C-alpha cells in the first residue's frame, strides 16, 4: 500500500488545474486556502497555488493587475494538483461545489510521469525520534499514602488523566488512571464527567468527594501495578507505540535504569509525532515521524453505539451503559439512512442540562456503570429531562473511509477531537476511528496487537 501523499508506483497520474480569483471565498475563508485544506485532508500528494500578475475572466471583463492603482486587486490564481487518477476523481465532487459557485474552471489532464514523486520514501520507522525529545517532564506525582479524594483535584482539567505513584526516591510503583478511579475507587463516573460537574459550580462534585474520602482508599489501594508498563528515554516513538498497543495502556512513565521517573509520554504525544506536529517539550529541529499508509476504512470500529436526535436523555444513558461504558454515542437522523447529525459524550449529558436534571443523569450514570458485568439493568427515568438533540455536539467532524491515517490524525488534532465518525459520501455512518485504532495503524505490518 502506498504511503499517504505518495502516489503508487506505476499508477496512472493526472494533473488537476483549478482557475479561480484572488477574492473568491468559501465559507468565509479564501477559496484557495479551502482547496488546499481539502487536498491535504484527502491525503493528496501536494498542491501549488500560482498567482498571476494580470488577467480577466468570463465572470468579469475588467482587466486586473498588480499595480498600485488597483486598490483591491482581484488577480487570477491557478492551483495545480498532481496525483493518481483515483485521488483526483475523489476530489472533483467537492471541488465542483466549491469552485462552481464563483464561476471558476477545473481541468484534468493525463500525465506521463518521468520520475516518481518522493521516490524511496520510507514507511513508519521513527528510529530517529527518541522519547526524551517528546516526553512531558513537568509531571505531578503522588505517594502510595495519598488519599484518593486528594487525587481528584490534581487530575481534573489536566492534560494527562493519570498520576504516577512514586516512592521517596521517585521510583515508579504504579499509575493511577481514570479507569482505576472508575473501577477501584467507587468513583462511579469518569473524570470528564466530574469536570463538567465542577464547571457548573454546584455541589455535585463536593458530594462525590465526601463519599470518596469516607471510603478511606489511597493511591496505593487503587493504582495499577504493572512493572513492565514503563519505558526508557532512549526508546523510539515506534517502540512506545508498540508497547502501548501490546499492553493496552494510554501512557507510559519514562524512567531511568533505577525506575526513577524522568517524564511521561501519552498516546496523543505519539500521534502528534506521527502527524508532524511538534509536541510540547520536543527538541527544536527534531525530525518528524513519517506515518504508514493505511486508511480509516482499514482500522475503524464498525460496532458504534447510536441514538437519534429525539432519543430521551435517559435512553442515551442506557445506550452508553449498555455499550460497556462507552464514552460517547453518535447521533443519527434515523435508523434507515444513518446520517450523522451529532455526537454526545458522557460529560455532555451532565454538563449541558439544568438542575435537577443534571443530578438525575449523574446518578443514573454512576448507578448504571456500577452494574456493568451484572445481570441487573441500568436505571431508566420515567420522566425524560430532554432529548439527545439538546446536548449533542453539532456539526460533527467526520471523515471518509479512504482518508489516509496521517490525514486523519491531522484532522483529529486540528479540531481537538478524540474520535472521528467515518461516513460515506452521503454522510451515512460506516464506523468510528479513535486514538487507539490510529495508534495501532502506525505500527509496522505484522506488529502484534493488544
């Protein structure tokens, strides 16, 4: 399979030429920039924008030049895209809508390529990028005796939803994660839900903290004890990705030979490195990690919990809990067409409704999640506090199944989302891609999965 942005060897090549004007816009953005973003998002090999010094079009017979007499010049622009025929074909429907409104022209020409673009470009390696270059070194730690109730304020609204547990010499003994707190500390809800509760400035968080403090558990009681779940600073980004996938963890403490904590690296750091985005703390001039060429269709989850916009919120909770504690559900228009219209996280449920509905939903989430693995059914309120439409995030950032993994990572990072619903050309739901699936896709072919 070809690397995203690199044409297949021997593939039929075409040149896409787009003629527009400097003042053309698409959704309040310069049209040429919108086209460049489209090409990049679709995994195109590249695009070039050329600006003319003078010209006129059929839409306006006035000759525009770059002279100072033209206070607001509207010079011609030409956008060139050279890529494989299938990739060009995939762009045309979108470009027809974007360019057609302004009267622009689109042409496609078959090419005979004398030399392949980016010949010899490697697949996923990452041997040149070490964890010491991307790890976070300003890490908050706790001791085994730290009460669980004192851990929560340290984790809320933080980049990492985990705390290393260390001894007096800063040797790593374990990690306390969001999942540990949910499953071992009787917290009942995830940290993202507590963040939404705290943002409302109400007493819900204080009540939960009192319950947790009364239980008397400490970090040593709830931490995960996995001696193998650490990594050294000279390991490569690829090493870290493979270890995370194999061990099913989201982050790894970076330690020296004595297991003393040096930093921490998370799944998002790996994805940023693979996406050519400089992560926090990265060394200046560090080489980016090229990404392997697989598509969202290859890695997406096909079993996706869904509700419609008119689904009552208690039934949304029922779907979340019934899906083994899923973090989100996709909102579709109806069961027949399955067009994506929104997305709802567990935090949305309690953060976007008013009192007393918020407290009721919070109680339902806590009780429902505590029933996972039992034969009991999660509670369903008789009086609905609202519908999915009232709390869902819309519009939703979606992606087509043919989008290459690096482009999907770029899209996810630029929009600060953790999942991408995968849809067809009509916006119908096909699957869901999350960070874990994208991380797996970055590994070399044949690498063992979790």
